[in-house]
């Protein structure tokens, strides 16, 4: 009996540690010393190795996985047109991912666990314009729904309440989508996944119907893509938080 319990415990631990979080827990960073230290090390690496600075309009936003072993993996970007427009910044991001060493996994319940992270790479501010304490996020004007966040939440509630009632699902999920540089909703998904194909189809069709052009995010005067994520608690009586 003891051996069976031990085997079950080891398998449970193995499965838990193999998971990948969709984002880092609040107040945790993907890099030792936090985002400011990441940009400092990135600046020093690029300048000390005499990399050529990109055009001032080039910017790139890598998505990565930092594993529980502190290894970094690049998430493939399917937007080949954006890569082509920002090829120099894209290449520099790949160099940093290969050569910086202080990647930090997420931690939850005492375990190190892999997690997805993303950051802004604007080479000009990272190289010739670099200032101590630089954090790209401080220069971002975030995306906005034209009528404001409260109006979007109201529209979201009014459109989705019937779906949640129809399927009588109980639980908490996160809705994620990105706002493109043109202000459109792209890459929508629900996580953790809801194991109901009909629900997922209805959810995505409803989201498509309420699509509206948003005000995109900007890094200084350059439009960028921004991720929107918020928790949804659904049941027969629906609430969105």
C-alpha cells in the first residue's frame, strides 16, 4: 500500500511540474532581478558584442517559455509579415534568448514551474538611448475599448450570459485575446480549455459578433500588439470579475 501511495505521489508531482502556466503569477518575473535587470543585461550584451542598432521604427515582442529548469524556449510566431517588417529587432531578440542566462521559472505552492512570458524589445532605447533603470513597459500607452472598460464588460456580460446559462457550466476560466496594431481582436482563446466543443464554438462565434475596433496600444508613437486577459466566473448565474 505504501509503495502504491509513493508511486501515485511521484506521478502527481511529475505531472504537476510538467505543466506550463499561461502567465507568471503576480509579482513574479521571468528574469532574476526583475524586468529592469533584464533590460540592463540585454543592453550590456548587445553593446559589448557590438551588435548593429536597428532602424528606429523597428520593434518586436517575443513570447517565450521559461521552463522549470530555467531554460528559455522561443514560442513560434506565425505573423511572418510582422517579422519581415521588424527583422533586425526579431534577430536581436533571438540572440538575447540564446545568450542571457538569468531566466527564472515561476513558483507556485513551493514548486518551480514553467511559464509563458513576453516583453517589448525596442533596440534604439535598449542601445544608444539606454538609460539606467529602463523599463519598456513605462513607455506603453495601453489599448482601450472606445467606450471604456466598463462598457466592454457590460457588452461582454449581455452577450455571453445566455451561453453560460444554456450550457450550465460551473467554474472559472480566463479569456485571452490580443489587440492588433490595427485595433482588431486576434488570437482569442479560453484557458484552461473547456472540454465542450459546442460551447467553444458558440463562445467564439459570439465574441466575433461583438468585435469592434479598439484603440491599439502604443510604445511611444509606435503601435504594438497587446494581450488582454481577464477571469470569467461562469455558472447558471453568471458574473464577470
